[in-house]
C-alpha cells in the first residue's frame, strides 16, 4: 500500500508534468477526508506524507487550554503536563498518532478521486495561463464540429476553442477538418474549464497576419499604426517606417504584391488599402481617401470634422460602395468626414456667401472673412458669441453685438423665404404630378377607344365575309337543283 502511493505519485508527476508537491498535497487532503469519515467529522486531524517510507502518517491534534469546552479537540493544561508533555503551555498543539489501517478502501478511493481532480485543476490552470498570455495572437486549428452556428476549433489535443458566429467573416463557410486561422480574442476561466474565444473579424487579425508575412513588420522596422475594417468587404491599415530607406507601403505589398495577396487570400478576398501614416492630419485624410483625389479640405476644429471636396467625377470613388470608403477613412483618421463634389461645394459656398451678405451692416469683405473663418450662414453667425465675432472681424464687441442682432433678423427672413420657396416647390411638384396624371388618363382613354374601334372594324369585316360566302354557296346550289328535276 505504501509502495503503491509512492509509485503513483512518481508516475503521475512524470506523465503529467505536475509538481510532486501538488500531488502529495492531494494525497494528504484525501487521507484527512477519509479519516474524518471514519473517526468523526469534528476531529482536528492532520495527514503528513513521509517521503522516506512512502506512507502517510495520521495525527489527531489536541489544543492545550485552561478549561476544556471541546473535548474532541481540546485537553486541559493539567492533563497535558501530567500525561503528555510536562513542558506544555496553553495554546500548544499536541499530536496523537492514529492508525490509518482502518481507512482501507475509503482512503484509497478518496485519494484517487482527489488526485484526479487536482490533476484536472492543474492542467486547466496551465492551459488558462498559457493562452491568456497569447490573447491578441494568431493561432491555427482544425474545425471539429458546429454548435448553433458557432465553430468548435481544436487547437491541439484536449484543447478546444470556440469561434462564435458574430466573430466569423460574413458569407464565409467552413467544413469539418478544415484548417482555420484566427486571433485569440479573449480567454476566460469558467466553471466548465478554460474558454478560448477566437475571432476572424477583429482588426488585430489583419495586423498579425501582416506581421507573419512581412519581415519588416515583425522586426519592428515598419510599424502598423492602426487597422480598421468591415470584415469580408474592405480594410484600411496605416503604416509608418522607422527607417528612411524602407518604404512602408512597398514592404507590406511585397514583390508583385505577393505579401498583401497572401493576407487577402487568408481573409477570403477582403480588399486591403495600405495608407502611409503622417502626423499631418489633413494630408493623412487625403491619403486615407485614396484612390480618390482631394481638391480641398475645410476643417472645423470645434466639431472635429472635415469637409472634403473631390472632383465630381471621383465623388462615387471617394464615397465607395455603400459609403464603405468614407466610413473606413473616418475611422482610420479619427475625424468626422463629409465628402462632396466640386459643383456641390461651389453651390454651398454661393449660398453661404449670399446668406452672410444679407446681414445688415456687414460688408462684402467682412462676409468673406467670416466665410473663411467657417461661418456658413446668418443663422450660424447669430448663435455665435460677440467675442468670437469681434476677434474674427477685428472690431469692438459692441459692433459685433450689432452684427449678431442683424444676423438674427436676416436668419429669420431667410428662413421664411426658404419656407415659401419650399412650399412653392411642393405646390409646383403637386401640380406637375396632377398634370402628368391627367395626361396619362387621356392617353389611356384614347388607347381604349382605339382598341374598341379596331375590334368593331374587325367584327364588320368578318360579318361581310360571312354574308358573301353564304350568297356564293346559294348560287352554287341552284343549278344542282335544276339538274335534279
């Protein structure tokens, strides 16, 4: 029995790679549990493994007290000094060895169960610690099975991860035993074990794939500043080189595009725009909107927004399919972007100029100054502070107050004029629609009348033809009757 315990400890430690101290602790706890079941649950029992003999020594612990209140675990000071240890003091713990033989199969079964549980807990903690450190890194696994549209991926024997439906690239399909690469999004320690959550939609996946494909990124020569993506559609990454001799875009693209194509292939055809990063925010926005060319940019610092003007021919290119390009550029730059064509911009500029010039007392030059300062209408000017307007026009605040009052009046007049125009336009549209409907009704009546006339003529010709045929038949029958008579 003793030899079996020692051999079991050595064997488990060697096969599972678990510290012997952990297994010995499990054995001691199991022996204590078995002793409590045999001798009593309230007893204070201590089990200690003896490495020399390979046995577990069992002791009953008694605490020395002045007055005994718990006879099972306490002894009086008088009794301790007279029968156990003459030098005993209050608070000392005296050990009384007990026989472990009666424990028998109970102890062996408890030790086995406890060791198995300890091994499981230890392996779980090892797996959790190992993969927790790998959060954000790319792993490869095999699709094992499907659970409610979620994928269970085997990373290695006895280690499984889950790829939830929300973390899968849209329209991407998988088969059992198919190899898949994903980024470890999170690792959780749950009651059922370690839960490893994978993702193929996370921006980190793109960055890590480039790190694997591009040596300059792996070595830190080229830095990926940011990644934004709409999984399965398009992604944009900003890159910068720490070496002036290394082109960051060229390094990521590779010879004949082999590096970027490897990433695109892994992402099942997702388009990737590589944008050279620059601290100049306006220039970076221009680059982020590539391949569209930017004509001019109007910045609104307070709203942290930019009005981007592009040639009319490239407006659709700047916006992208379903607004994809402009959305990704806005997320990559961190600015709110509004894209419009040259013609639309010029129209808005004219409207803004006319609106500001309509403010009583405001000259054309002052209107141009306010327009250049970002004011787009009399209504916007009327809501500004006198101090800001005074600073922009280099006038006293009293004069600025007058401009604000005039702007409020002009804004109200312009609002009414705009309302009248909208009402007139609505009436005109309604009249035009009614006119079109009347024309359509008349055309339909003419078509119906023409069809009825055509049907009448067809019926008349058929009737005339039938009469002629009958007459011809009658004339043919008359000679025949004569011959018969």
